[in-house]
């Protein structure tokens, strides 16, 4: 466990323990960065970050990607201020970049039912990207 993990536990005493250490997370981020760099060599993927929760992870990940890339953001809601999904996905902020014939990598923080992610993939497919991962 790193100092950051210990500091986090002290700052938030209601958290009993760290399940995945920051070292393990950073190792996996490096591995993902290497995989993306290999898989997209010679291409310029577009990272689509789903705001707001995925932003810190996206920042770490893109620092580890060795290929040119673009970043854009979307904000979506299926909770309407509550804690239960309404089952209806609403686009609060849409992409600015054109993803036609582009490789798209969606970066999302929490996938519970999969409803929002499925909706996003289906909706983005209508914009004719080369690929979505």
C-alpha cells in the first residue's frame, strides 16, 4: 500500500480498506496504455471520456499512450438526480469532434446495468466510426 492509499484511508475513515492499491491500478493503466499504443499504431484514436467520473482515469491513461490521439467528452444521465436509473439515457453534452471513419475508445468510470454504455455504443455507431472499443 502506498502513502497515497494510507492518506486516503485516513481522510475517509468510513472506508474500511483499499481493495485495489494505487500501485496495482497504475500497473494496469501502463498495460492498457501499451496495448492501445500497439493496437492503434499508425492511427489516431479518439478517446471519448464520459464525464465526470472517468476524467481522472482518462488523464492517467492518455499519459501512457504512445500514439497520437484526440480526446473529447460526453456527459450523459440516466439517473435524473436520483440513485436509481430511470431507464432513459439523456445526452447532456455531446461530442464536438467528428468520429466518422475514426477509431473510438470509450472511457467510462462505472458500468452497472450497462444501459448507458449500450445506448452510447448504439448511438455512436450511427455516426459511422471505423471502430468502437
